[in-house]
């Protein structure tokens, strides 16, 4: 799969933009703040119907404007690996303040935007991924949920249901009036049902995901250190249903649900020590890259076509050896279309020259993309 053309209107710092891309490697250069990352975020929008960096759609509208539009032309080149056919899609996404988001493919509007998730997958590696290590469990759950949702529609629906009933239960707990215990019990039944299904899927997925991740990390570092991660979940505890009900008084006191799937976490380790505390910047960056490359690989396995890989400012904090190992991976036929941002285009050109690949290089100047 690759994107051949991108059109923007009033998206972030772009008033208007139309650009055609190469099917293999595209390097976006420009000064800091020019809009390199914004361009990758526009591509992510077409894949996931939302920004990679901001939670609110309207925050992505050009300042002082009331709407934005993103449009991309995609080619599914041999979507089934046994075929060589090509099929073209135009994805259109529009946001206007005060109105419902519009997302359509080939002029067909989605009734549910969740139907789009997983159809045109992309994998982003960005400096903000450091939050997966530095921040709380919510960031790691979001990564896990986004990944599994792209390859498992049932998981996505269970997650939507769970979050709905969790929100309803928390709303009752926050009320200052007498608790409706009958309604609470109804929500308990749904939360236990959907939560157990979500936990089982997460556990099975992590068992499959770990060796793929370790393979990529070993290649990036040439096995200089070992790494792994552990999935922690309330619903994996023995007698978890009783523990859920026993937490009720604590829930009433804190006015929120304190036990359940929404509290799960993934603990990262390097040489059996917590990565957050003991990992160097280079080790943490390698860990994150290996994590995202494993994400790419497992989507490729499940979907049977290549996602688009977005590398934002990827070469910072990596030593020369790890950069060379990463480029060797990128040169592998496993990967399809790749976008790279770098404030130093000569560095990117030199790096790719070592594997005899000449990327298409674009420079951003005053909100315009110049080949």
C-alpha cells in the first residue's frame, strides 16, 4: 500500500497543499517548526481518522479558521500477496467546528468511523513515543488498544462497549445523590463480561508480539543487552470477580471505578531492570523503535499487505551503529512506502546512500512543499 497524492486545506500550519509522493522513500526536510511533523500527522489522520498528537479534532484547524480538509489517494498494490492487482482509493476527511466529522472513501460516507480503523494502516515512530516509557499506564494501554484494534474488529467493539459502561458507572459514582445500586450491578455485569474478553485478547496478543519485538531489538543492538515486557492486568488475578466487587467501597469513596481492564499496564525491562529507570536514551529509543517495527510486522502478517511507515525525526539520540542497523531493516523488502522527516536533509541523503537508495527529498518553505 502507498499514498500517491496528498491534499490539505487549513490543516495546522498549512493553508493549502498538494503534493505527489514516490512509492518507496520520501524525505521531508525543513527547519524546526516548518511543518514536517504536521505533514506526517495528516497522513496518520487518513489512516486512523484522528491526530497522532492531539486529542481534539478542532485543535488541528489552521488558526482563526473554522474548518479543515485532508484528502489522500491510496493505491493498494497487491493487497492479497497472491495477487499483483492494484486498487485505488480516495480518502476524504473534513472537520468543521460545531459539526460532525466527515470521513469517506471513494465518496462513500462511513456511518460509523470505527469501520475505517485498520483498512489503511500506518505505523508512526515519533519523539513523543517517549511517553510510552516516561508516562503512566494510560499511554501504554492506548498503544496496545490502537494496535490490536487495527487487526481485530471484535476487540475494538468490545473496547467501545467496555468504555461506554465504565463511563456510565463512573458518572453514577460521581453523583452526590443516593447510589442506584441496581444500575451499578447492571454495569458491573457488562464490565466483567467485556473486560474479561479484552484481557484475554491482550494477553494472547502480547504472547505473540513479544518474540517479534525481541527479534527487532536484537537486530538493532546486536544482542548487546536483553529486553522484554510484562503484561499486568487486574482480570488476570486469581478470583478477579470477587476482587472487583470487593473494590466497591473504595470506588464509592474515590468516586471512580478502581479495578478493571482500564487499569492494565505493560512493564518494560532491559537486562531485567525497569527500562524507565535504568535505560539510557539510546536504549530507550532502540526499545521504542523495536516496539514500533514489531507493530509494523504484526500488522503486515495479519493484513497481508504492507502498512505505510512514518519516521519522524528518527535519527536523533541514536548512535551511528544503531542508525545503520535501522537502515538495514528499512532496506529489507518487508517495508513498503516510508516517510522520513529530518531537519538535516544532507544527513538523510548520506545515510540512505550507504545502502544505495536515493529517496525523494522535499523541502518545506513557508507552508509549501518543494521537491
